[in-house]
C-alpha cells in the first residue's frame, strides 16, 4: 500500500515569505506527527495530531508555526514570515495507534531552504 | 527534562557485530524505540522495547534495562547496506505525546 507522502519534496523561499507543507498519512492512521530535522541531528518533535485535533503542540518553536488536519487525514504545516533558521527537513509520520511507542511511518520529508 | 545520549559514530567491518548504546533521562518512561535512517532517506522503525530484556528481529536485536536507563541496538552479520544513522527515541512523560529522538549514531560499515 501507499506510504506517507509529503509535498513538495523541496521548497526554496525567501526570508519573510509564507510556506505550506503538506503531509498525506497512511490511510486509516489516526496519529500524525510533524518533526523537523537539521543536518546531523535527530528529528525534533513539533506537533502531534490524534484525529483532527492537535493533542500536543508543545514542540512548535513559536507562533509563526501552525498546523492543521481538518478532516483527520491530510495535514498542512504552515510557517509564516519564514526565517533562515527555519531551513531544515520537515518530516511527517503517521501511526495506527495513539502514543507513538508503536511504529511510526515517516514520509520522505520536505527540504525547506530559506534564503 | 528529557535527554538521550548516543555515540556519534561507530565503524565496523562487514560480517562483524556492533552495539550502539543509548542512555536516557526522562521523568517518565514508556519504552525505547530505535530507527534507522540512510542519508537522504526517511527514518524507518527497527524495534521497540517496553520491558527489560532482549528483543530479536532477524539480524537486529534491541536490549533495555529500565533500572539503568540504558538500552542498546545490536547489529549482527553487518552488511554494507547497514551503513546509516541509528536513533534511539522515547516518548516524553505522561500527559504529553512529545516524542524525543537522540542525536543519532552514524554507522560506517567497511568492506
């Protein structure tokens, strides 16, 4: 079956611009995570959705970051007024069960570059 | 807070056995997971230990000691394709769903 997909695969933008990153989880997976990963580092938790609601957004670095999952499947991560420090690979993962201890399936990521 | 420590790099030869250690500090504990990530690729799940002891899956095994806040990933019969980064990860304490990854161990397998 289809895995987790993310679009775009690469995004180059200018400082101050707005970007949206999309994640299509595995069908039927109710749990969805967003992470960002900088070179040489592990994934850094941003936000967790259970169904349509953000059950934990404690990892969002500031109010420029926002994520939605209106119908409990596709999720969009939105970043306003992008800064050079936002450059990273943004990863999405989905899981069949809540909590995350069970297997998380990761998408290929969106590489965001802010010039 | 929560933190996980792993060696930054490990090198071994094909056919060898290598152990990647992970020590963690958390104020609550659900279990320890391991993920593999090839350069430019997505992390893929390897194993999860909730209880003490050894879990074996093919060439890979994972061990957990809750009393020592320590775990390891054991890779046997190393192959070139095992060259990748390996991350241990834990879920943050009760009441949150924050998932924390270590900084990763880069494994180089030499011919």
